[in-house]
């Protein structure tokens, strides 16, 4: 499954009608989602001035993925993945409208009100666990197989473009109006996404027609299949290391901006945008590359890039060097996340796709919650710079030393299979 390395192949997935409708709605919603996420993080920081609370808010948003997504993946293999996605996105929009109502009515003004942010973030985390399982198992069913690398790279490029624009949009909205406006905007764009999903149709059906066993048994079967696979198992370990040691630094950026660079909300937005720009650059490069050959080595190498980026960002109080470090951090997150997903989608069997890809989603979205909570707690004691550098190095370096000598064997199991 090799697509020619040119611009046409990079954007070829957009010629697929259902993918175009899906990504059109997803693109709009991602900008609103990132604006809301930045607004929630900054509001939590303004209310508490606590790195620990930043970690707790990120934990509430992301950790439900760890508990729920594997079960949601088993449900996705049994049911209509498209309707699962529609319902999840609708509920996410309702959460945004609730945040907006509370902000406009003065329920998010005192330090104790941070608990509302915590519980509503927890609700969103639960909803997005189902949305993640549905999305990861559904996107390959919207396109012809040859367009898979293009589709996933475009998905990553759009997601990370939102990481560039979203923080800027959030900073503009917060400084001009308030956080409630960011929440309200996100609610509306989620509803636009729901409308787009109503137009989408699946090209293939991989759901079980007669499920055997129960949801828990199916979930365990998916975990076992992922663990024993010679390529998928090791790559999930690599993904976890980058998610904990590198990706989670984005959740501590309000503290980094304020305490290291003394740059406030504008510095926060610029640091987040720099990371997003690095991620977009990596995603575009992967889309232009268009081939699975050598992708395993690239994905493993992302750990070294991530460690270098975090160290660079935290080694100085010069904001320009910090922006460069954040850029490399974003590059590492996309190379590892998109590379791992592409390799797994290529190797996984269709009837297991929902369950195995939900494990990817669980780790990619949930593992940063563990990293953010760990970094936040450590930052309270040792300072945010040492907390980020130490956590990243301790988590990523041993995994890189373990995985790199095994890269040929891992690549053989992932790059040579046709899904």
C-alpha cells in the first residue's frame, strides 16, 4: 500500500466524499475544541494559581479515556460506529453550552468554582472516550484502502492546525470578551459537526453481526491481541512514553508561560501555537511522504526529538528558545502519534479494529493525564522546569534504548501487512 510521494497523493483522501464531509465537520469543531481547552486551562490557572490544579483539570479531561475507551472500542465493534460518533459529539456540545451558561451567570469566578471545571471536564472526558473509539475505528471505513496514509496524515495536520489557531483564538476571545464566549463558540461548532455526521455514510461494515461472549470478554480479547502482536504491542509502549513524557507538557504551559517566561496568557498562546505549528509541519511532511516504508524508525526517533524539545524549552527563560523547544515537542507528538496510528491501522484485522484502535486512543489521549498530574505535582515541589525535564527523560530514554535495537522486527510486523 504505497501512494506516490506528491501533492496529489497527500490530499487524495479529500476526493472521498464521506471522508470530506467528516473531516469538514471535524475541522470546524477542532478549532472550537482547542479554544475551549485553552480557555478552561487559563481559567483554572486564574482561579487557583496552582500547577497541581492544572494537572488535575487535564487529568479529569483525559483520564476517563484510560478506563472507558477499551470498553467503548468493544461496543464500537458491535454497533453502528457512525451513530456512536454522532451521539458523543452532541453530548460534547451540550457540555460546552453548560460551561458557557455557568460563565455568563457568575458560577466560575471564585477559587472554589474550579471544582465545576473539574467535574465538567470529567464529563467531557467520559464522552470523548466514546467519541475517540468511534472515530479511530470509523475513519478507515470512509475511504478506499489506498488513501489511508493520506487520510490519517491530513487528520493529524488539521488537528494540529487547530492547536496553532485555537490558542490564538482563545487568547483573542478571552482578552476581548471572556472565557464564556469561547465555550459558547465551541458548543455551536460541535453542533455543526453533528450536522456533517448526519450526511456521512460508511463504505464498509466491520461490526460483528452476531457477537460472541460479552463486552468485557471482547475487550479482553482486543487487549490480548494487541499485547501479543509483534509490532502493535511495542509501538503502544512507545506511544505511552511519548504521551506521558512529551505530550503532557502542553497541559503545564500556563505555568511555564507565567513562571518561566513571565509572558502571561499571550505567552501561553504563543507557546501552544508553536507546538501546534511543529505538529502541523510534521503532519504535512508525513502526508507528502505517503509511504509506510521506514515509518517505524521515524516513529521511534520521535522520542529523541521530544526529549530535545522539552530540554530546550526548559533550559532558559528566553521565550524565543522556549518557542523553538515547544515546536520540536509538537513535531515529536505528531510523528509518534500519527506514525503509530498509521502502522496499527495497516496491521490490524477488521473485526478487531474498534477494540485495538481504542487502546491506541486510550493511551494517546489518556496517558498524558498521568503525565500532567505527575508533572503538576512535581512542579509544586521542584519547579516546573525541572519537573518537565526530569519526567520526560525518565520516561522516554529507557523506552528508546529498548525499542531502537528491535526496530527491524517491529517494522516487519507493521509495514508489510495489508489491512
